[in-house]
């Protein structure tokens, strides 16, 4: 199963989190979409903040570790982590993603 995981966070934290997830083979690719302005309810009040959106490509097998790592590194008390399963993608992309998520064998 392949997933696109959506995560919002402060713009100044986006690159470091994206790089960490790819380096640790938890994501094959992370797109950083800058320039979001989020309006949300928090502790009974309406809040607004600039954010970036991460579009994280991963697998269902990697998701539990990915979620745990995001929670450990994310600055928010309750981070937005939404996983969307997809069943159609270019086969060559799917092959690349599986390879990118594989941890290199040491020998």
C-alpha cells in the first residue's frame, strides 16, 4: 500500500523534518509547499499562523515509524498527520518508491 502523508508545520522547520524523513528511509520523497496561511480553532480560540505543507510519499509498512518520528520531531502539541492511501500511480514511480524506502544493506 502506498501513502501520501500530509503534515503542516512552521515554515522554518519544514526542510529539516523533510530531510530527516528521507535520510532515515521513512519517506521516499517529501515535497515542501510553502506559503500556507492556516486558520484553525485551538483551546477554544480562533488562531492563524503561516505554515508549510509537507507531501510525504511512503508505504503502509513504513507509516507507523514515520508517524512516530514526526511526532517526536514536530513542534506542535497535536501535529496534523493525515495519511491518504492511493491505488493508482505510475508503475515506475511505485518501483522507485519501494527502492527509496529500502534501507541499504551493510556488508
